[in-house]
């Protein structure tokens, strides 16, 4: 049996045809750059960041009785929040993760499949936050979509392992790792973590992946050399198997209303 192509060359091929990833990154970077200039007083618009959050962040109250700033805000906020971030660190983590996980998704299902999966995850993340949070604060950040990409990758890993009659424990390990990551970040951020967005994005991404590409890419009788010995986490991202995709290192930032 021929071995799968090495990870790095596969990712390079994906990134060369990943125009949509670069468009999303560019929009997020340009927006945060403008907000940084506003924070520094180099753009003569008072409260620029707060105003942008007020008009484009996700406000759970707008799913209820709150009055929107413009008629379409209760609908556009389900997408616009994903292009805003809470600062440079938040932006850098999310964009690096988007490039890494996005390349893996494109390698499997192409740009169209990536677009469907990422959009579903962004919408799912917004619904998750809106339905599960009790906080009135707005939510911003792309990591609802990023957790959806991780959910999609793990869903396909589950399909491949099940079809090849391999153990599913590494997939469970990866999910438990993401849960632990959220608990740690929630503690470090004194509870200001939109875990609801991560959960909603992950579930939506998993479901979307099952619809986009429900077929295994492994032969039913294929075996991995690692499978002949004790099956332990051997990849940098525990539970992703032999592909070695990177862990999700981004988090959603729940900002305070002004």
C-alpha cells in the first residue's frame, strides 16, 4: 500500500490554491489594523472600536427584545462578528489557526467545501452563543469558525477510522483536549471566554463535514503501522491520527459593552 503524501507538501499545495483563506485573513487584518490605529488616536474617530463592536459584533440581546442600530443588524451580526477581534494577540492566534486548519480542510474537500464548512461553523457559533449565554456583552472573533474546522477534521478522521476498523479513542482524545483547552482559557480569562461559540461552531462543523464528504478516504482493509502496536497519541494534535494537523490555538473573546 502506498503511503499518504507528507503533511507539509500537502499543506503547501492547499495553501497555493487557498484564495478564500487569504481573503478572510486579509479582511480580518485590515479591520483590526484600522481599529488599532483608532485606539492609538491616529484615526480621528472617537470610540472607533466600540462603535464597530456596537454595529458588527454579535449581541445576544438582539435575538430578543433589543432594538437594533439598523434593520438588518439582527441578521448580519451572525456573520460580521467573525471578522472582528479583541486585539492583536487574538487576531494572530486566530489567523495562524485559520491557515493551518483551513489548509487541511481544503486538501480534503477543496475551496467550495471549505466555504460551506466555515460558514456553517460561523453561524453555528453565533447560535451557540446567543442561545447559551446569559451575558449581555457582545462577542467577536473567528474562532467559532475555527472550532468548526477542527470539528470537521475530527469528523472525517472518525469516518476514516471507522471505515478502516481502527480504534476511535484518538478522536475522543482530541475532543477531550479541546474541552480541556476551553476550561484552561476560561480560567485564565476570568470567565471572559465565549465557550458557547466554540461549542456551537464545533457541532455545526462536525455536522457540515458529515454532509459535505461522508465517505471514507481509506480502504476498508488498510492498516497503519502504528495500529499494530499500542495505539497512543502520536500526532502533534492528539487524536487526529497520522495527518499531524496542528491544535486549535485560538479563542473567542467576549468583549464588554460600552
